[in-house]
């Protein structure tokens, strides 16, 4: 896996919580947020990503857990 930040390469300014297809790429099979060492995302975008995932969960766009 390429370890350069996906969002830096795409020149992304804001990670939208409504883009659930993109957010699901950064979740594990148990719907946990993957760490940056696994995804290759920089610290700045990892914080934005975590906030976007938490907002999407709160708005019921993403599942909190899978059972």
C-alpha cells in the first residue's frame, strides 16, 4: 500500500461526512476507524477523517458497530 496521504494527493480541503463511500474505506470490518499507520493518512487529515466519521455515525449515515 502506498504510504503517502490519499487526501494530500487529491488536494482535499474538507472531508465531507456525507461521502459515506469514501469514509467506509477507512473503517475496519468491525466499523472501527483504522489507524494512520494502516491507511497512510497524515495526522492532519486523520483528525479530519475521525471527525467526519463520528459526525456520519451521529447522523446515522454510518453504522456504529456491525453485528
